């Protein structure tokens, strides 16, 4: 008699214990994936996972299985390079590493560090999650995610990674070329995050007419530098997208606003700073982005 076929899922390691990381780990676990956390403290991590339909107490192990073969790295952009350098000795020769953060500039830093068979991916998500305390994560907003392979080695294990990310942060759209999606998200982040951080307001405030000129200037400059970098967006398309996100997230505080409000390190250098570096490479001037960058730099924690 034939044995019933059982699906064996890859063992996933989620780095850190941030909100999106715990959301992903919880959803992977509930979908039947073996999952562990990579964190500073050894031992199991007990937390409550709250979604719109239920509240569950979960316990996930930390660092019990090495080498790591499937890794989700949902940490802030400024922490990515150091985190990966620490992870490198723990990775299998064909490890698959999925990045997920705001801003750009980390991919170019990481690709040279990986072995030929180690795959690199980027996942951009609109799911909302927050931690009201250290051991609770709330899935506050249903979203979707975009996933793309960044090197040839990623394509060797494409199906396995896609299925896992569908479970963790689906519904998932897989793109052969993720760069346009990353630039479009950068457009949104480069308008909403710095302005809400500067004015310490909710996203919805930016629909007020007093911010219209600043929003328009930031978008025009973004389109200029994106085009020079090979990404051809119309001003109207970016305006529509920014307006849509402001409306959909009207009651939210942006991640950068929260970082500035709490005196934490922020992703300014990977959002506005990345744009300014791109502009410099293409000999372009972005006075509006430059001005907001300087103002926020003065307020950033040293």
C-alpha cells in the first residue's frame, strides 16, 4: 500500500524580533513550516500573535539548527550589512537569503559577499504589523508582497522560496524584474517618510493643501533621477501612487516619523540619501530632497 505523500518544508530562519519578522515567523509556523529566530538571546521566544480573527500564544526556538539554508532578513536598511556579515559563517553553501526593508542601497553591498550558489532575493510588502510590547505582535493591516530574485543562484530554488514567502507574507506577486517595484516604493517612501518625520504628523496630514507644493517638488525630482537611472515613470503615475498610499494609510505614522519621535536611528540615508547619491552619479541637482535631507540630518540622533 502506497504511503501518503507528505510535503517537507524547508527550515526557515527569521532574523531579529521586529514586527514584520515575528508576523512572518508566526504565519510560516502556522502554515506548517519549521521556523526558528536568529536573535541576540538564545532559548525559545514566547509571544502573542494577534490577527483580525484570532489571538494565539506561540513559542519559537532560536538558533537550534545550523547551517542556515533559508533566511528571511526583515531588518532596517542600515542594519542589513552588519547582520549579513555576522550571518555569513552560519550560512549553507546554497543558502537563500530574502531581504525586506524600506529604501535602497543594500543589494549592491551584499551581492559581492555571497558564494556563487547562495541566492539573494528582495521582498517588498505592504502588510502592516506593530508590537505594542516586547512579546506581542499585531497584524494591523492586510497587504500583499512583491518578490524578485536578484542573482542566478536564487532561481535554482525559486519554487521553494516563493511558496514560503506566499505563506509568510502573501498574497505574493513574483516579478522577473523587481527593480521597477523597488523604485516605485522608493518614490512613496521618499515623499511620505521624510515629510511626516519633519512635520511629526500622520500620513493622512500630507493630503492637506499646505503640503501640496512640497509633495509635487519631491515627486518631480524623483522622476528626474529615476529616469536617469533607467526607470521611466511619469509624474502623474507617481503622484497617483503617492496620493493612494497617503489615503490608504491616513491614520498611520510612517516608520521614519516614529524613529524620529523616539530618537532612534532611521533609514534616511537609504531613502533620501540613496536618491541624492544617484543624482550625484548622474550630475543632477535635487534641491527639494537635499533641503529635507539636511533638515532631518540635523534632527537625527548621533
